[in-house]
C-alpha cells in the first residue's frame, strides 16, 4: 500500500523515505484532514526554485549517482545504497527533489499546481 498525491501533478511518495507533507518545504503548508491539500501558483515559483537549488547543492554529485542507480533498477535496498555511499537522508532529499521539480514544472506550464496528498 502506498501514499499518493494527485491533482495537477500525480505521483507516489517514496515508502519509508518521504513524508506526506514533503511539499511543505517548498513554501506552502498543506491543510491536514485525511489528505493534505496543496495549491502553488506563480507567487510560489521563486521559493520552489530556491528549494530545488538548495537540494541540488546538498546532493551535489550524489544526484547524478542516484539518477544512474535508479535508471537501471525498479527496486533497491538500504544495503545497496550504503554500498555506494547514499544515506537515508540523501535518498529522502532525492525524493523531495523529484517532487519539487514536478511542482515547479506544473506552475510554469499551467500557472498553478493544485494537488492532494494522502496521509
């Protein structure tokens, strides 16, 4: 069973890595009933881009390493990641980066990005 987000962007939160409120870090606090509602618009774009940049700077070369790692795999284990020097925190940042990029691209393409996230 996974937790999903849906609306203007769709995806699945990374199991045991990414929290349902991961999008909070990009400048909008979700509303919490059983789902978290998010709405980003052009006013949020700069903050979203700044957070993406911060994550990319934190990951540095590990981003390319993770891109390559997941290009050839559909699953992974903690041991596999530890062998290549990737921590749980690195993986969490990588997952959030993917979400932030989806949010940014949605704002740019549609002028806004509205979605709900399962808790």
